[in-house]
């Protein structure tokens, strides 16, 4: 399914519906390099999906319902807890500029959408698009060369800060 740019105002409910469509395509798939490649081919930075999600994130930040907390120089927030309509994924969005976040592990993996908004921002050395971390992986999320929104999809909301 392809996404189209929203004509109606972006709200948490419309954002959730966009994500539910996407997570339906992810449900039951292994979080691995194959999924990373598929996401970037089907929903990468030149796609309607990417443009719609980036626009929704930008609107959510501007309207104050996304990234409404701050700590350690990072704006963040969990907008949705794991739910059936989101196929068991939680949804977090962060706003990071030239900073490394706290080290954490992904018991069931993590799917990230990198959306540069200033400069040539990269996330963990990856440009605009998707990054998939497999179960048991860990990292210190790092944005360099600018500012980016990063959308996190966590299976069952599982994350362990170390």
C-alpha cells in the first residue's frame, strides 16, 4: 500500500492510522537486514510513506504532541504504547541534534525511521531512511552533521537502558 500526503490536519489519531497501516506490513517479519533493505526499497526516503511520516512528525512536534519531553539535550516522547492496532509495536519519536543518546539494548529489536531536518544529519552513520536492529542488539543512538527526527518502533515496547 502506498501513502499519500495528508489533506486533513495531522492529529495523533491520523498519525496512528498511518503507523497502523505500516506496522501491518511489518507484523511477524524478522527484524534483520532483509527487513532493513525491504523498508528502504518500499518505504525509503524518496517514497510517499516517508514524506507522509516526516510531515506528520514535523506537525506533531510543532503542535506539541510529539517530542514533548526533554532530557540531556534530546526532545523525546512515547506517543503510543504497544497495541493490537499497531501490531504490538510502541511508537517513540525523538528530536536530536549532533548528540549521542543513552546506551540501550533492544530485547526484540528496533526499527527506526531517520528523518533529517537540518544539515546532512545521520543517525548511527545512516542517512535518511530506515535502520533495523535485530533482537539482542544495543547501541548509543547518535545523530551527527545536523538535526533529525527519529521514529522508533519497538516490538512490545521493549527497551533496556544500560
